[in-house]
C-alpha cells in the first residue's frame, strides 16, 4: 500500500528542517538584508543622481487671463505657448501668484537661498502634465515636461507649475529650455 504523507509548502513535512542549519538560515537572512539595503540605496533622494534639484511649490490648472498676449509662442509646429517668470522675493512671488490666477493665497516662502519660477503652459484635458526633470546650466534651465500615456484629447487646458531652485544655480539664468513631447523650445526669461 501507499504511505500517506503530509506536505507543507510543496515539501514532505518530515523533510522540513533537514539539510538547513541555522548557519544557512543566518546567511540567507544576511543576503536578504544586504539586497534590501542595495535596493533602498538605489531609491535615494540624492539630487545629483535623480535630477530632483527643485521643489514643486504648486501645480494647478490655471493661467493668466491674457496668456496669449504675454506668452512666448514657438514659430514652428507644434506651436507651444509658454509663460515663464521668476520671483526673487516674497512681494514679486505674490504678484506673479495673482497674475497666474491661483485660487488659494500665496504661501510664505524663504527667498534667502531659493528663487521661484512660474511656468505656464497648455496641456491635454485628459492627460495632465508633470515636471519630470529640471537641469540648471550656466545660463539656462532645462525642464522636461512629461504627459501620461494613453488616448489624450486634443484640447488645450491651462497648467501652471511653480518651482523653487537654489539661488546659486539660478543667478545667471536668461532662458528656459522646455522639452515637451520630444520638442525643445527656448523660452526667454522675463521678470
């Protein structure tokens, strides 16, 4: 006749613990701990490695009422419109906050070490934009704007991003290079 065996996790219950010493268990635990630390170390917030050298202050579906009159427009297709402004103090920040028509009151920010930039653009109503990467250079800042993948509508809805960048990285900035949909647009910075 057949002997009836009990199985646990695919192994016969009488084989559990055989061939697996506490030393092997300790090695396995150490290996798992080291692997976890390596994975978490790869997800660090190191600004140089992750290009997260900016703080997002706000992102809202709003633009100035006279955006078309004020905005920089690409001459080639796609004919993107961008409105970029820099605030170096709280008073200027509040003025731009009002110009870009944010609904809530402007927050108090520390302008001792950072400057604030307002980036106004249009986006699809069904595929919101976000800032993927910000790279300050000697006289410009490259910003990559990403969109969700999918079936996006062709409408143009407002979007304004407000970001903070260290004053040292922003002191000689004369333009922004905005990369959107694989297209680079150089936008002059106006105050």
